């Protein structure tokens, strides 16, 4: 979540900014309902367009956390045309809203647009990761491979993604028919990280394609007497 430090001012603008700062503090503490109320009060008194965009973004983020995706998108749509910096984040969370509603194609369109605008900082990696998942869900191995290469070229990736990326690399190799490489990657994930979710996924994939990836079972009979 982005938290804001509105610039100092005076009069009604200053009162609105104080409300917005308080809302950000409440959101940081997990008091989402109180934060949303403070955002709405800030909007009622806001005169500065950038402050309104800040308040709407935070309110949209709070709606997103509460799984109220349509009102969240409405706020993000406003922010995308009103704040040059927050517009990147508004596009990202707008895409996340579509994903949560099961509309993968609308989400993909927003994510592709965000990458086309040279998303700054960690947004590029986060957006590429969402697109990578989109292609994996749809079985689009070549597109997933291209997203993997783009992710690998970045200087930052969330360490939490490591096992998922290992799995996806194995999955891509399997779809491309590179069985030895797929087996090596998936087996290593299953062997080295047995407690991870993605190790379980790797095991399931290995077993589902056992005729391609695993040795045939050897049946050992009792010795004759």
C-alpha cells in the first residue's frame, strides 16, 4: 500500500490533508473502516485535485481489501486520469480488481497497458508476475516463457516468488517438449523444497505426466521357494 505525505498548506486544504494523513495511519494499523471514513471526510473537504486523487486512491485500496471491487475500480479509474504518479498504481490495482472478479482478459489489458507505460519500481515485476500467471492458467507456454525472460532481466523480484518461478520454468519446458529439462526442474523443486505449495504442484505435474517424465514402476515379486 502507498501511504502519503501531502505537502503542507493552509485553510481547508490543510484540514483535508490532516484527515488524509490520519486515514493513512489508520490503514497502516489495519483499521480499515476508520481509514475509509476519514478518506470520505477528506474528500468532502478537499479543494486540491491532487489531494482528492490521493484520498480516492487510498479509498480504492481500502475497498479492494474489503473485496468491493466495483467501487474500488471506480476510484482507481478517477486516479488514473488525475495523478501522474499514482496513475501507475491505479492501473495495477484496477487489473487486480478484474482478476479477483474472474475477468482475466480485462486484467491482462490493463497490465499490458501498464508495462507499455514503463511501470516504475517494483510495479514492473509485480505486473509481469500477474501476466505470467495469466499465461500459465491459459496454457500459453511461449507467452509465459517471454514473461519469464522479462522478469529475469529485472534487478528486483520478490523472494517470495522463487518457488513459483521454479515451478513455472519446469511447466514451460514441459509444454515445449523439453522433457529432460522439465523433469530436472520439477524434480529439484519437489526434492529441495518438500514443504512448499509449489513442490506439491511439481509432484502432481510429474505424476500426471509420469509416462513422459518418470521411470516406469518396477514390480518386485516374492522370490519363489
